[in-house]
C-alpha cells in the first residue's frame, strides 16, 4: 500500500461527529439489526428444532380455543358498552317480559283494494292458517290468541277473516269499509288502515281509493317451552311468502328467525369465493417466491408461508377466546386479513434473500440466514408492530363487534409476526439446504446432477421493471413535478369527499342482497317509508298520585312532539282519568286501589298489560312500573334518528326524571350515535401511536414524517372515495379504515426504511431502494388484491364493502409508497443510517469502519498483489473493503476504490451497501 493510500486510510479512522439524534437512531437500528442477525444465525443452525418448537407453542396457545364462543345477537354486537340503554332494556324486559315473535308478509299489485286481490290475500292467509310444521304444529298451536282467534294484523280483519264475506264484496263495499271502520271487528282494538296500506291513492275528499301494497303480521308465541316449535312453523310461513300468489304481483316475507338465518348464510355463502381467492393467491406466491426451474422453484416454502398464516389464525382464536372475546359475523374476514399481511412479510424476507451480494450468497447457510433476517427483520417489525398497535387501539372502543374483531386481529398479527420471523425463516433455511444440494423443488428426494438453471428462469420481470423502467422514469424532473401535482390534486378532491362522508348504519345491510329478507326490507322502504319506530315510555320509583299532573303533561308533550306521530301515544293514565275523573281519590293508597280496580275491568284488559302492581288478595299496595306506547315518525337518515332519540329523552327526563323511552330500534340508533366519534377517536389514537412506533423503529424523524404523510394521504383518499362510491361510516368500514392505517404503513415504511440503509446521493439511493424493495412491496399489495378480487361478485354487504374499501387502500397505498414517497425522498430524503457504513463479523461484532471507509473514500490500486494484511474473520476479499477484478492480461487488480467498470458492464444492485460511483 503506497503512502497516499495509507495516509487516507489513517484519516478515515478519525470518527466523524454526529448529533445526538443521529447517534440514538444509529443505536436503535444497530441493536435491532444485530439482534435479528443473531436470531437468524441461530435459526439457520437448528431450523428443524425451531419449527418443532413453534408448532408446539401454537398448539399450546390453541388450547384457548376450548373457550371459543360465537354470537350473532345484535344486542351483544352493536350496543355500545356501558350505554344506558343496556340497563334500560334489562329493566324493561324484567318488568314487562315479552316473548312474542312477529312474522310479516307484504304483497304488492297495481291496486289491491279489489275483490280479486283480497281473495288472493285471503288465500295466503288460509295457507298460513293450515300450514303444518315438520313436527306437526299449526298456527293455532303457536300463535298469540285473543279469545278463540289467532292475533293477526291484516286488512282482512275488516271482514272478520271470513271467506264468504270477502267473496261477496263489491268494489264500493271495499272502499266503504276501508274509509269508515276504525275498530277491529274481531279483536276490538282501534284500527288504522293506513298502517296496513302502502302507496295509497286518495280522491279529492281524502278518501282512500286504492293501494299498491298490503301488509299482514302474525303474532306468535316465543316462550322457551314452545320457541322451537314456533321457529319450525315460521319456516312454513317463509315458504308461503316466497311462493306468493298468482293473483298478486310480488310478495315479501320476514320472520323473527330470518335475520339470523340469512345473516349467517350471507357470509358463509361466500366461502367459495374466498377459497378461490386463496387458491389464486397461493399460486401467485408460488410463482413469485421462486424461479421457473427444477431446483429454485419454492413450492414447499410458499406452502410453509401459508402454514404460518394458519398457525397465526390458531394463535388468534386461542388467545382471543382465552380473554373472553366473542366471535361475530365480521370476523369471517380475519383469515383473509392475516393472509394478506403474512404474504407481504414473506415477500420482504425473500426480497432480502434475492438482494444478497454474490459474496453473501456463497456463505454458509446459518450466516446467510442471519444476514437475510438482519436486512428484513427491521422492516417486518416496523409494519407488524404498527398493525398490532392500530388494532390494539381499536380494541379500546366501546362498540363490542369492533372491539372483539380488533382483539382477534391484534393477537393474530402478533402470532403472524412471530411465525414469519421464526418459523418461516427456519423453513427458508431448510429450503436453502435443499437448493444447495440441488434437490428437486417438487420431489426433494431426487437430487439433480450437474444441474444448471435455464437462462429464462434467471430473468425476473418485476424487479427488472422497477430497476430499468420505474426508477429511471421517476428520476426525471418533469415526472417528479407531475407526481407531486397529481398527489396533491387527488388529496384535495378527496378532502371534499371526506368532509361530506356521512355516518349511517342499518343491521339489514348484513343480509344477502339476493335473499328474501333483504328484499323484504327493500319493499318495506319502498311501500311503507313512513313507518316509524314503535316504543314505550317506562316509569318506575314514582309516586303516581303526587305526579298526576306531570303524567298528563308527559302525555301532552310527547303527543305534540314533532318526532312522534300524533294520536299514537297510548297512556293508561289518560284513559283512567277520562274514565274516572280521578275525583274519587284523596290519597296515594286510594289512588292505587282505584287504578287497580279500573284496570281489572273486563273492558280494560289491554291496559292491564301496561301497569305492574304489587297486591295481596285483590288489594293493590303499590304500582311497581308502568309504560305508555308511542310511535316515532319516519326519518330520512341516521342523524335524524339519533336526534329524535336524544330529544325525546330530554323531554321525558325534564318532566319525570324517573321515566325513560325505549324502543328496540334505539339499539341501532345508539350505535349510530357513537360510531363516527369512535372511528375518529380510534383513528386519531392509532395515527399518534403508529407515528411514535415508526419513529422509534425507523429512527429518523424526517423519514417517519414522510411515511406519515403517505398514511395520511391514503386514509383521506380512501375516505373521500367512500363518499363518491356511496359508502358510509359504519362498523364494517370502521374496521377496514383502522386496518388501512397498518397497510398504508406497510407500503411506505418498507420504502422509507430501505432508503435509510443505502449510501450514495438521494437520486442513487432512491433508484436502489425501488430496485430492492419495490418488488416485495408491489407483490404484497398485488397479492392482497388477487385474494379479494373475487369478492366483487359477493352478495354480502360485509364482503362487498370489504372489496371496495380494500381496493382503495391497496391502490392508494401502493401509489403513495411506490411513486409519491420515492419522488419526495429523492428531493429531501435524509442521510442514511450510520450503520449503512458498517458490517459485522460472523460473531456479530462490528467490522472496523476504517477499513470500509478506505474503500468508500478512495485509495490507490495495487497491481498483482493482494491486500497486505489479512484481517481476522475475513475469508472473502469483498468483506474487508477490497475488491478484485481481472485485467485484460489476466493479472488480478486489488483496489480500495470501486473499480472502473468497462463501458458495457452493468453493475448489480447490492443490498444496503451501495457504494457511490467514482467519476473517471
């Protein structure tokens, strides 16, 4: 080595001073890289033992699956945890237990107020009356009876459900009955025919002259001792409703069992689509992981990666069940989620293998695996940990379905992270042993002799595209400007959409769009759009005698309220006051006894259902609870429903604080009330935590901020496109938006971290980043797209929404990760990690930076003689900072500077240790 070279090498030993943040980031990255290097080294030495231990551990965790519990109960899925309505529902159910089940049929036609149409309706009624379930039960055995008659709310009630009477009707008879009869001839209750007629036509005097729809409702018993028989009979009514009648245009049916039957089948019915998507994804993974020749194809490794996903699902179900989380309808997308994330991690690990330098490829397998995991481990950790954090934040929500899903997902991704970095890496070590032994990819027992890979199999189109096309294309200044303008333009347009994105949720969306139940709700919305929610005002712990005036005030206020139908408030107290005048009572005891006696009159049996007494031998001692019925008007959207619910609550509590309104529909309205706030809360917390995690693991503030802008742009663009696509904020989209944070981080964090590990100027680092990490990121996103592409044909709201939002996440995530971020990094990207100038011996200790700096900073070349001082642990010339090439006359040229390549030579991209080219 000449004196100039030695002087420069001596100067290179003087450490360069760096700021404290730079030293902290270097410490973090070096610690992680050393840790993953040692982990990979140990896995490479004992891969079979590692795989066995992982399998046993997963099996032990899977024991928690014994506590697995599934629920389809809407109350347990959608009512916010801690909501007052939970206790109100329990109290109302305990005080006024109701086991009634209802079944409804809607029939349509051009005008159903004709004898022919009424005869057809009666024919369906008669079929229901005579229908017999599989176990021999008829309607009379399972119906609620008022006297000898089964309670049925139908227009046929006007003619006492009598076939002979209906057959003898004239058109005028029909219209007279519809416009004059106000009390049921059969049951004695008030009868408002407008609630039974849909899309009515009226003449100039307001009389009904026609209707395009009729609704009939059967009231059935649901006690525990007869519930199963009732459900069996409901199957018969469903068939009657689905078959309809030749004299009617259409018929629609819905029973108490329809939601659980149809809702479950909606998701289960798409199992075929999901299975086909998984097969397509597996074929793609097999094609991408290996090369198309007999040895380097990695079919077994690809299947091992899929097995990792299966083991992570076992971990997810075992751990989540162990902590008491319940499985719900939304959880059916969980295997797909874990498959998409797991495949992405596989591509990153295999990408690190493909990007090894020629010298690293010649190392022993444990050393090779150590370097693979050192390169890929940090990237996989960044994305996995951010996904776990995002779902852990989501698990703090008060929405049970969302909370349970996030718990399952967090445990699943944790298991997937461990399986991919340990189990899959062990499988990779075994596969490398197979390849080094030239054993066949399909039949590892067969060993090829004198095998050489075919030339075609060594050409990789996707890496070639990123290296030769996309990278150089994005390097052009006009292209960079266009990318930035396009990014900001898309963002601005979607900000508008996001601002206008509305929150709405309807549990009927979970029904299959081609199912009879979903079509029933469509018909109900079309023909009976003004039907509001039925409810009750419940009162307890009230001195009714002292609060008589307030009971009247409550009746008047609710009756006159704009959110309730006038005339639908049914107050027992008003009926009592009108009937008795309340003048005969002088104290609370006599008042209670007077109400008790009045309610037990035969004519007031209906009122008795709304008052609960404590009594002994016919003497009332107290009124325990009361209720009065009311009906809301119809509302155009969920915001109006929530406003109506809150307003009516305020009105009632301001008059009688011990009273409250309750309706079955309030449960869904409570979900709508909090879901938007919960989504914004979860997204905000997830954003903050993901940024902190990214900052710690990427260990560079500017890079973390740029990655964060990618996540922000992606989420805003997805939200805006949801508005343009007609989607709303609901439980399903909330889950996917939380997931989108993790996926958006995946697509950009890999690029940002890779950029930090490469030396050179910004332009060179961007080009090499795309060449090395572009293919794994693209393959991860494209594989996710392949898995859910078949869901475009699904009839399940969960899956169609999943397809739409996930498509947006993948498209925008890849755009920002592979186009926008490289452009920005090429302009303002920070300097690389200090560890980018470092390498390690096989024992994990650091290579002397002085030697490597001599290579990077320049020196003299020596012809014909090797480096004078062989260093310990160095068995490859390229590992100690020197390189060798042959001169035209056959002598060896050893140099401490990058050799000048011949004009026709294209240097390969090396992993993370890119050396700036020397100008000549």
